[in-house]
């Protein structure tokens, strides 16, 4: 059965054959050896099992469908059609290039067209995409496109501010640097006044977004 366009926007990557827990733990032992330590010593003996459990938590988004969180909507909103904004949604993700943490905040705005969704559901959509191996630009677009596809509002805006540990703890070692990305759809893309209103509400994290 083929996926609808909405399902494709919100789904996890195509199904893959996952190794067993024992195989995963053995791979972690190999990495510990490669790092130069003895995985059999007391302090590391249980580390492979701990890391495997941590992976289940960090990457639980692969088992979630963000589409499902948005299906229950409320249509009795007395004609409300002004901007709805949920800002400062904290998230934790991991860079797909180095497996290093990405810690940040997402800001979401949308202009409803007869349907609104519970605000906690927007936060769940952020987490479902964040708890996968990610690139910030891709995650930004995934969140916006999923909301647009399911809720079909007049427009969606998503801005993400995040610190990438692959930049602060390795490579160039530049702490205190935030990356800001945005995706503007519908009225937020077409109407500068709508876009500015949204950016004003969230504190305009980067004036360059207004371009």
C-alpha cells in the first residue's frame, strides 16, 4: 500500500533490518576497544548495555509518527483565524555526521484555517523529529512541512535556534555559537507583515530571517 503525500512528509526513514541488542552491544565494545580502553574492566563492563538503552531514548523518534499527533483537531474555534504561536520548545537531537548532541529551541507559528490542534501536540511533533539523527536545516523543514500537510493552515513558520556540540567540543572548538534556521510557508512566506509579526513574537532571533 503506497503512502500518501502527508504520510511521506511525516514518516520515519524506510524500514531497515535492525541488529539485535546483543549485536549492538558488541559494536559498542568494539568502539571502546578502538578508543583505547578495556571494555571488560569494572567501570566499562555495563557500558555497552547502558549506551544501547540511551540510544533507545535518544532515537525514539524513529518509532513515532508525527502525523498521528496532529490528527485530533478542534474546529469549534468561533472563527478564530489569527496567528497561533508556540515558542521556546526545548529539544535535544543528535548530529547525523558525528552523533554529537544538538541542543536548542524551536518556535512554531501557524495561521489556522478552521482547524487548530492542542499545543502539546506541536511540542510532540518537534520531539518526534528531533529524536532522530538530524541536520538542523532538514529538521526545520520536516516540522514545518508536516504541520502544513496535516493541518492545512494558511501558513506555517518554524524557526530553530540550536547549539551543535560537533562544533563546540571538536573541530573548531567554538563554544557559545548558535545556529538559526527558518522555514516559512504560505502567508508567512508571501506576506512580510505576517512574517515580521511572528518574528517579533518570538523575539526575532536573527534579523536576517526577515530577508
